[in-house]
């Protein structure tokens, strides 16, 4: 009888251990995954020459199903102006080099702040200052002097004083006389 109980006890223990192993295998086989989703890589835009005035921009987006990647090259206009200005200066055309840089509102403002206005068709110095005051539309957009000259010009064009209140008073007085 002891032998039978011992055999049943061992048999029950083995069955319990085998059930635990089956659960562990089932759980671990459904949870563990080693596959990663594919990713969209943005193209690398290589600019190996520092003498090119272009900037590369790349971007990518990925979700569970689809990935998109794109890249473009953008012209750097300020870089182009600087290179052209250096070339003009190297050829001895200093006024033309400064005039080219004056197309940028920041350079225009700094030249005006330093009392050396940008060169114009009229000349340099006082002649160019008079030109800029008379031709406000040719000042680069974004310059503080463009708004300043525009406001000064509008203030000169407006008549002095406001006669609307006087007109309103006269009309009210006439209407009261007509009623009486």
C-alpha cells in the first residue's frame, strides 16, 4: 500500500511538472518575437564641395505598413550673394560688390546706421541718401528704413488738423435753426 501511494504521489508530481512546462513554453512562444519592422531611411545628400551654395534636406516617415522617404536640395541665396560680391571685389569693383550685398535688408540697415548709405544709380554718399528717401519702393523689403520713410511720407501728405468735428457742429447748428 505504501508502495502504491508513493507511485501515485510521484506520478502526480511528474504530471504537475509537465503541465507547468507546457504553460511556460506556450507563453514564451507567443510573447517573444525577434522581428523588427522595416524603417524608412531618409536619403543622405552629400555636399562634399564647400564651394556649392546648396543645402540638402532629407526626411522620412514610417508606420506599420508604409514608409516614405524624400530629399531635396535648396539654393542658399545669401551664400550666392556673398560669393558674387567676393568675385566683384576681387575684380576691383568695390562699389558693385557693396551694392550687391545691399540687396539684403540687414546689410541695407547696417549701412544706413553707419551713415554710409548703399550706392545707387545717382551715386554714393549724400546723393544716394537723397535717392533712397525719394525712392522708398526700391528699399529691400524687411528694412526698418522702408517703414520709417513710408510713415514720414504719409505724415507729410496728410492735412494738418481735423475738420470733421467742426463740420459736424455746423451741420447740427443748421439743423436746429431749420427746426425752429
